[in-house]
């Protein structure tokens, strides 16, 4: 049974699993094709064009042979550094949350998959503003943010613009549960994968997102606080923490 997202994740209520195969990421870091960054008025969105194949994820807690294909990546943030994420860990809030949205390859496209029980997979990364030292990998995103200040504008990014995700140890240390989209129409079709460790960027890098304009008629309106409040499901969802991974036997 899926619940509405986001939720607060508490270590007291989750099941730890050590015998999970590694989660595999394919095609996220190939310097081929174009990445596009777009100001939608609600967030900024990254999509890819002209890659040999769309990036996809498989393995880990996913069922055998299940494959989820990259659709888009977007961000949530606040008007200050002490909140902005959607999920919380033991009540801790981070400055931003990045969502990498995927759809199940058994469906033809995102639109067909989006309301199916097993339709979507969203990988979430916490981003924390910390000091003045920029995260070099994240600069591939923030360089583009400055070029899409006006609503509905777009720009191209380095096709390797997701390299900051690779700063994580991606095969383990993630939480997973069955939840929903955090924007309308809130379909309960999402398998969530949420990494425990935040990615640290500078305060200025987070602040650059707050300059994005949200309204074509009023230049002073900015995109801020585009996160959904924590949902309190009456029945707690089953949350699993994939702690360690199985070492594949060479025999
Ligand atoms: Zn989101």
C-alpha cells in the first residue's frame, strides 16, 4: 500500500536490510548529447536530448529485470537554508531536495506510467547549503540557473551535468518506500529511493535558485518554498534501509 509523500523517515521504524544487490545506474554520466535546463515557473527541470539511450536504473531493491528510465530531474527549495527539502530524516531538514524522476520501462512512456502502481521511481538527494566553498560538480547546474532567470526560458548544460550525483556512494545507504508524487495530481505510483547522506554545496549555490522568476507578468515574484509539507499517513508505510550490499561472487 502506497501512502502520500513526503514522509518523515525515522530509524526507529524502519527495517534494515544488508543482503541487497547493488543498485545500478546506466548512462547518467556520458558526455554525449545535450542537457536542457528549463525554468517552469514552479521549479527548474533537466532533460536530455540526443543521448545514445536515456539513462536508466536497475538492480538493488527493484524486482528482477525491472528497469526504470530517466524522464527528468527537478529541485525543491525554500526561502532560507534551514528548510526546502521534502522528506526529513529524524526530523532533520536540508536546504534542497533533488528528484530524479523515472518511469517503468514496461510502459511506453511517462504519461502512461504515471498513475500505475509500479509506474514511477523517484531518486531523491538531499542538498545542504554550507559555507562559501562551491561544489565544483554542482556548478554545472548553477552556471545554467543564472541563464534561466525568466520564467519559461531554457538553456543547455554540460551533458555531464549530473556528475554531482556521482559524489554519492550510489549502490547503498538509501531508504525506500512506496509513496506518491509530491505535486498534483499526487498519484500513489512512486517507488522512492532516498539517499541518506546530503550533498554539500555553498550557500551561494543554493541562493541562486531563489532568483528564478515564477511569473511572466511580475519580475519580482520568485520561485521559493516549492516543497510539499510532510504527510502524516494514518498507517505507517514500510520503509526499508538498504545498508550494505551483496558482494557478487566471482565463482
Ligand atoms: Zn519533486
